[in-house]
C-alpha cells in the first residue's frame, strides 16, 4: 500500500509492521503483562458516544489551540518514545521535522537514539525534552543542562517509570539497540532491506543521550537490566521540586492517572500534567486514561492545564479527550507507525489523518472551534459535569415595560436569529470547562 491509499492510522501500522524489524515493531505494539490496560486504552475511547447536532452553520472551522502557551495547529504533541531511531533510521530527526512543519511539539525521549544535540542541529524550532531521572543525579542535572543549551522550550518529566514493567515480547525478542547478530535477527533483517540500508548510512545506532555521556556505559544491550539498574526508584515529589528548580522553565508532569497525584502535581505549580499510563506499558491493570480524565478535570481542571495520552488512534479520539476536559493530547504509537511506514512523510501523513478526522468529527458534531468543544458534545456527560457545569435555567424574558404599538408584528427573521444567538450562548456556557486558573502562559 502506498501513502496516498492510506486512510487511517491502522493502515500505517500495517505498513510499519512490514518494514520495521520485528523486535522494534513489537517494542511499540505491546503493553505490560496481559496487555489489559493497553487494550482498555483504545476500547474505552470507542465506548464514548457523541451528540450528533444538525442545521448549524459549520463553515469556517478551526482546530488550532495552545499547549502551555505554545500555538499548535491541532491539539496534540508527539509523545516521547524511546528508540524512535530504531523504527526508522534517524527516526527522531524525521519525526521532529514532520512535527515542526505541521505545527505541533515534538518531545525527545531521554532514551532516544539521536541525541539532543543531533536533533537540535537538524531542526529550526525548539522541541521539548523528556527526562527520566537516573540514580546518578549529576547525570540528570547534566541532561537538563544539555536540554537548556539545545534551546528546548519545555521539560516533560516522566513519573510512571521508576522501574520498567515487563513486556513479554521484548524479553522473548532480546530487545537491544542495535540488534544483536543472532540467527533469528539476521533472518528477520534480511526481509527489511530499506531499514538496513538506512541504518548503514547513519551513525545513530545506540542511545545518543547516554552512551559516551555516562561513565562506563558502553553496553546497553540488555535494556531492561540497564534501566532497572540506572533509573532512580527513589524519585518522589521532593525530587520533582528539585528538578523544577533546576530546570526553571515550562514543566509538564507525565504519567499522572490518579486524582490524589493530580492534586499534588497541581499544588507543585507545574505548567501541565499528562494523564497517562504510558500507553499501557507500565502498570497492567491500571485504568484507561480517558476514564480517569473526568474526575481529574473535576479535581484540578481550574488549577492546571491537563493533557492526555494513551490510546489515541484517530482525530475522533482527540475530539473525545477535548470534550471530556483535556486541553490537548499526546500521541505515541499513532506517529510511531507513520514513522515506521515512511519516515518523515509517514509522520506527516499520521498528523494529516488526525487533523482531518478531528475536523470532520467537530463539524458533524455541530462545532466550529475546537476551543468551544466540551461536555455538550457528549451523549452522556460525566457525573461531575452535571455537578459543575450544567448552566442554570435562564429566567423567562421579561415583557417590555411599555407595550409596543404593534407587538404582534415581530419579524420572523429577527426572531430566528435571536434563537440562534441564544442557542450559541447556551452552547458556549455549557462548553466552559474549568480552565487553568492562570492565563500567564497563554501567548
Ligand atoms: C515504543 C514506545 C516507547 C516509549 N518510550 C517512552 C519514553 O522513552 N519516555 C516516556 O516518557 N514515555 C515513553 N513512552 C510512552 C509514550 O510517551 C506515551 O505515553 C504513550 O505512547 C501513549 O500511548 P499511545 O502509544 O497509545 O498513544 C513510549 C511508548 C512507546 C509506544
């Protein structure tokens, strides 16, 4: 299948499966243990039903908004994905360039193949950097310094991976970067000529932010063992404060999927949280993020900007997340499959698909501005929505003090437009979700 025949993210996934070496395709398309949370993340989106509104003027629509004050062409950002450069040679650079041109943020993982400096060299706009905190705090400080020096405009601190959960396929495949020359790998690579050719043409074949920067780390062949020996299991809220001070810039806390944690994160004064369960890759059995979004919005939606990831495979999923109170979203596999399928062009295709699906959903739901989308677009708004946002019944319009000479001569056109205006006002009121208290970050 060629890119012009691709109609949705799942088509890109099919192409990626053919082009990407098995161990890296499996690395992306897997969750922890039974993968129940991985499945729930997408299933939960499907269960949400939308209201179909008709006979509304849906011309001139806009799906652009802001994320922590940055303008975005659609409400999404590319999530940090480790080993992106193994899905496609120089994958981080391809993805960052596609994101830059499309007008959405790219987030570089600590566990990337291309280093912070390589990506900065290959792009012209600031990207975001995701931090994993290692036991060696000196190294964490060093990474923060490198991200600052590269001009990164936000730090995404991941809180849900102090230790690595088990993904069975990675163990069975002996996941490593680069792949070890075992017979099984060599046979598999023989069927991936484009990938092999690309890899031969780049020097970026191992963890660019780590190898050569941490003393004694030359071999990361057992990623699981390495991660569990290096990542800091003592990372707590005090550590988050330390990082916040050290970074002294826009900070997004990733991996919050619980109301109490969201409250602590909001108190701490971060710029945003990402309601995330790591795409179902960490705590198997955790709730789908879209199910956790309403109580979190109810608890802290007026204090902090809320983003959501895990399970987004279409623009309609983005619409649902926004309708449920998220300001924006992040996508992981949706762009990874595009990258595996066709590098930069594949990521662009993924973003185009999401934009088209988002716009079409918004139009058919009777809305024209993504910033106005809210609970009124859901067939069944969450219980918290009824408690907080249901607009008060309007008082009956008072009769004019002095009766007009000809009260019966009401103009039908004017009456119609008034009804339309009133309908619009009601829609706007219902939309008014809790927004971050401070507008200082909005540009
Ligand atoms: C292959 C893969 C690698 C990932 N690596 C990281 C990482 O290095 N750092 C991080 O914070 N999250 C990582 N994540 C989680 C993503 O940032 C994001 O939370 C998740 O992919 C969202 O779910 P989705 O893939 O269903 O969109 C990874 C996800 C995948 C699929």
